[in-house]
C-alpha cells in the first residue's frame, strides 16, 4: 500500500487507499488535486473527478502529485487533464516550494538559487520534496513544464516554438524530445486531437483555470469592485467580468477574467504579449481568486459556530479575494488606514494617476500600471502627500516602497504567519491590523486575522452590551476558527 499519510485533505485525517478509491468512485470534487490515480491497465493517470468509467480498485495506484505519477511511468489523461487540477492547499514548506516551481522558479535550472531562497541547501531541498511528493526538484519541474505545455497546446493556438519557451524549455528540440519520451505522442498530435474553439478571440490567449466548487463568483466580484484601483483594474458586475493591466518584470499587457460556472472554471483572456510570462501569471491569478481553496473543508470547520453557520449555509463557496501583486495590495492597505473603503479607493486612483505608468489595453477604464516600488521609494514624501495624505501616511508609503524594492515582500517559503507579520511590522507605520490584512490577501495566510479591525469587533459582538468586542475578547472568540480565521473574517465583513 502506498504511503498516503501526507494526503490529509482536512489537515488532520490521513487518506487511506480505501478512502482514495471511495473518493474516486464518487468523483468527489473535494479531492481534486489532493491525489491522482494511476490506472495500471492503461498506463494513464487521472484526477479523482475524471468522467471515465471507474477502474477496479486492484488496477489503481494513488499518488500525491502528478509528478509522482509521471515518475512511475504513467501518462496524463487527455479527458480530465491533470494540469487543470487545483493545488492541494497546504501551508507547509514542501507545498510552498511546489507552488514556486509551478510558477517557473526552476525554468532556468538553478536549483541552488531556489534552495537559497527557501533557506535550505540543495540537498535539503531535494530531501524535502522526495519525502513529501516522492520526486526530486528536477522531476517536479519537468512535470510542471510538460503539463503546462500540454495546457497551452490544448487551449491556445500559440505557435509550437512559443509554447516551448512559455513552458520554460530552453529549446524546441528539447521540448519535442521530452514530450514524446514522457507521453508517447508528439506535441503536434495533442493539438490536432483537440477541438479548437472558433469563438476564441484572435487577439488574445484564452486559458482556463479549475477550482473546487462551489465558487461564489458574484461575491468575489462585489468585494473587488469596491476596492478596484482606478486605472489599473475594473469590475463589470453586470457582465461578471474582472479586468486589469498586467506587468510582470518588464513584460506588460492586460487580462480579462470571467466565470464558467457549469464547468467549474475561470476563463482567462490575456494579451499575446504576456506569452513569455504565462507560468507566473497563472500562478498569480490562482492566488488572486483563491482557486486552490477547498470550500467543503473550510466550511465544515466553521459552520458549527452559530455566528458563522447561518451565513455559510446561505452563501456557500466564499473565497478570500487575494491580490494580483503584493506591493499593490500592501500600498492599498496603507491607504486604507483610518479611512473608509471608498476613501481608500479614491486615494489609490489618485496615486496611480500621479505616479503610475501608462498601459496599452483594449479597455477604456484600464489605462495604467501601478507605480513601481522603486519609483515611489525615490519620490519625495511631500509629493506623495499631495494626493490627499497626511505626511505620516505618505512617509509610510515611501518606507513600504523602499522595503518592497529591497525584496521585503518576497517572503521565504515556509515562513509562519507570526514571522511574516513581525517582518511586515518592521516597516515604520505598519501595525498589526495592516500586517494581518497584507498577510491574508497578498501573502495568502489563511489564518491571518486582524483583531484590531472595528468591523470584526462589532460583527462578532452578538449580545455584548457594548456592541463590540475588545481585541483580547475577539482573539479568544476566534481561536476556535483556526486555521481558517481569514475565511471567518471575510464572512464577518460581509455581514
């Protein structure tokens, strides 16, 4: 029997071979991305939600990752497409490294650099991934590149060479060779076997990102609409569309996100200019829309609380809206100190108009890229204050920009919430509330919880005569919500 002790979809109860097979037979969406099934009789591996006839249990081998399945000699299913599976959202070092590799961290082959970012030696990094996923960093990176290339072949009309380079391969020859060796089929054959959607815009790349249902798209759009940064992003709620400018390094473009509810996808249209950075782009979109959350697990943990349960039952599928860019969100959080949401939105729009860079997009209300950290770090405090800020707040913005420009927001994988909050609070002007808010939305700590938030103190008060809880009382009240206090915070904010 395979060692599945690390496949704890609820963070506590390990999955046995029997429970994996039951999930497979039920096509249980809660387990999508948590494990993969290799079918010995076909040599193919699938997601638990694959619509093919369920194989006999004796024919099944279960794996913690797609990379482990491929290392064992299985090929990805062309029907359920394992590259679409949401990640198993676990906040530990191995998964943090996995997500960096999925975003292209090893496309240059520099394991020593990645190990240094993680704070390990390359030997220790190899041991961590072997223990958790059963594969080496190189094997994991190879699988991610191949699956990403397969995704591009099936979802876009990108030229073959562009697919190879976008997926992180150094040459088209290497891409063709490894693809054929691993999958037993040429890349061109994959494309020819995939029906092309003639409705796809010719001036955009269209990609799909899966999630575990339910997904409350309307709620996440409402939340983002009230906080959209003028000129950089826009929400068209009546059409169910999110728009924004995109800048990753020196590559610029735009993106549009819509919801395909019947198929459990977000559909992403991006500018063709973004082809070289598609791997990190998709990773950022997954984080922004919290696509790797497992709502059934989170809601099961929280719904027993009378304060939260009613809201969960009436509005299932809530996600914590993340951030496309950590610096952008951190600045937005500082602008929101001691002012209303609408006031902070106005200030962020002024900041973009004054210090942002013009961007070329097809959207009339998306015209700029957010100011670079380096530019704000070098800007006079008085000039920043002219957008309508007190001198102290303008000074915090510049301190934050200097912090970000020096790499302060590039958190080490495996860092704890407490370490991250303490690190953010080294910036003068950032206190506990702001640090937790940044940790929750930008750094994706699911247990971040700003106990100093007045809205949370009031929403959690219930029958408290004063109408609000103290920070100490709220912290005690929220202790039972760990490790999903961030989701509890979102529920309380919405009430």
